[in-house]
């Protein structure tokens, strides 16, 4: 498994986003550790964010160490460029954003107008290796009803444009404005998946296959299933839990596919509503239970997911990662809950961002 994280670039004093991603990426060419080099960080659509990506990892402990190191390196490169990194899925403070300079991103801005210009949002993408692309499609056809639970676990975007949105993951609403984003129905085969992608491209509404923004998709060149519904997590611990549950979900679905089990029968309309429910309250209210299609207490539905993937979690050696991670969420809440608590303590959204930046600086300095 591997994890891609998108991070905000902010002014360390005002907390406002700053469009200097190109400067940070340039700094990586000479200032990053030799084994990471220019690959330490990458640019995204908005110039106010960067992306990091771990190496493929086989254990939760290995992933934890790699995530912490890459966040630390990104924070150091940003600091040298006069800004700071913040693992927040949306900027709490309003700002004018800028599209990164590249031919593709310029075409996206021209094609999608304000949607592209206003799309400063940071996700966490988990890649899980599959044996074959056929297995990958078998996984996609079976994991859909559980993806809203992963969205709730990662919820980390309660504030946007200077306001409390009332949501735990308002990034879900912002991101799902893209015409190709959201849940999918069963594809049945690799040919069926490729036919669906080709039909989408034939409409002319998308620039390329990179804009297939499904909540989970095939990454052909990597041989992985990529789970894309999650917010970037405030804390590395939550990102490791998310990755462990994602890997176990993929493996459980792959076993069902190999055993000839049926694909999910959940309707696309119901999946959209389940994702909305997860984005609205995270783990603080109710989630749609995949077994019943009806709402239930969020932590009970999370427990149902853990029970569903228990064998795969155990086989991967991630029992402690999942047990401790779920207990921590039950006690402390999601990133959205923590953000609101910090806002209340500091008295402002600027104070919130400064506090988050300070947490990152502390972690980068080896403080945990």
C-alpha cells in the first residue's frame, strides 16, 4: 500500500494560503534528502498546495514512518520557501487561488472556469496493490458501500471561506463539483471499466484519463486500486488507520471476488446519499449501514466495517493499528472535531491555522 497526501501551503503568521508551490518544488531539487530528491514533493492543480507520496509499504509501522518523514521534509522545504504546510482538506480562510503553471492545468482552467480556479482542496489517496486488473475491477464492484465510512474516518474540512460549514468534510461538496467525481456502479470486467472510461472521454467533457475522479479507480500503470474519497488527515495516526482499513477492505473484497461472491447491489443514488451523510457529520452522528441501507450510529457502522475486514486486518498484522486508531477516534474525534476544538480554544480561524502549523513544526522537529 502507498499513500498520497495533498498539503496546503500557508503563510505561517496570517494562516492564509500562499501560491508558491513552484518555489517549494524547486527547493526539493537541491534541498531534499538525496534518496527523495525532486520526487519529495510535486505540484497539483492549485499553486497553494503540494503533494507527497510514500513508497510502497507492507506494514502500518513502515507506512507511519514514511508518512512522518515525508511530511517533515515537505514542511522543511516549505519553510525554506517562506511558507508552512498545513494538513487541512480545505483552507479555513478565504483567498484568491491560482492555477499552477502547466499546459494541462491551463487547459483545465480554460475548460472548467471558476470550478478549476476555486478547487483548492486536499485529499488523501490510498493505493492498494492487486494481483491483476480483473481482481481490481472485482474489488471496485464490491467496496462502494463502505467508502462513505472511510470518508467519515478522515473527515477534516469543517471550515471554508471563513465560515463553519456545519459539515465534517465540506471538501466532499467542493470536490464533487467535478463532473466525473463520485461513486460508481458495477463494471463487471476490465473491458467494462475501460468502456465506461472511453465513453466518458468521448463526451469531450474531460481532458484525459487523469480526470476520472471516481471515489475508487484503477491505477493501471501501478497495478493498484486507488481509494480517493478521503480528506487529507490532520494527524498521521489517522492516515495510517485509513490506509490499514483501506488495504483490508480491498483484500476482503478481492477474496469475495475470488470466491465468486456477488458484486454490490447498492444503487448509485443511495451511495451518493451515504457519502453526503458521511460528509455532513463524520463520526459525530449517523452513517448509512451497508448491511441495511439505513442510518445507524456512526461508531457502530465503523465497528461493522472493522468486523467485515477483521480477517484481512489480522493477516496484514495491523490489529493494533486498527484497534488503537478506532479507540483514538472514539475518544478524540475526527480531524474536523479537533479543528473545531482548536478554533474554540484559540478564538479564531487564523489561530486555528497557526496552531496546526505549529503542530506540524513540532512533529517535523521530532516531537511526535
